[in-house]
C-alpha cells in the first residue's frame, strides 16, 4: 500500500485537485486498492472550508469525481503516516519541513519534480488559471505514478 499526501498552502485549490486527479488516474488503471490518497494544507487559513469553486468547476469539466472535501492542516504525524508528502511549490516544501522537521526518509517532493520539467505549480487562488493548474497537476500526477510503479512494483 502506497500512501500519498498532496499538500498546498490552504488545501482548497491545488492539493485537493491533485488528490482527486490522482485518484481518477489510479481508478482508471484499476490499481486504486494499492493506494491511500489524501490532501492537506500547511497553513490554518482555510481549515474547515470546502474546495475552491474553481477547482470543483475544473474537476466537473473533466469528469473527475470528488467527495465532500474539508480543508485540514497537515501534522507532524503525517510524516510517519505517508510514504510521499507532495507539495505544489517550493514554499510548500519549506513549510512542510517547518512542520515535520527533517526529511530523513526522503519523502518530501514537489509534484512537478516527477515531470520532465521540474517547477512550481502556480496557485490559482492568485492566477485564477485553473486550466493551467490542472494541466500541471496531470503532468505531475502521471510522472509521480510512473515513478512509484517503477520504484515500488518492479
């Protein structure tokens, strides 16, 4: 069982989008039972709130199912409970490290570190470009899955 926690600043835009995109990808491949996928925030700003309407709209447009999402803040215990802690941008990674301390097990990455063009995923809260965010998240999720399957199942 591979456990992944997607993480962004508020857990209302990018990290829930990545959570549900990744769940969609693995469900279509019939391997959903091999994973636990969740998302969280590094800040308290949106705790208790649902997904941003732009994220819901984009997931609906793409036919990706999602549940009733409630933003939560990641905890130090998440480091022990997940195999991968995946931030959306470098500032998320810094904030994750502030919460958990050191990354002795090399579990913390940016999502697009698994792409051919490692980079940050811009926050659509500010850019309002949920299409670009979705494209980046698809690219990262596909790369992450390839990495995991190659590493853990070969």
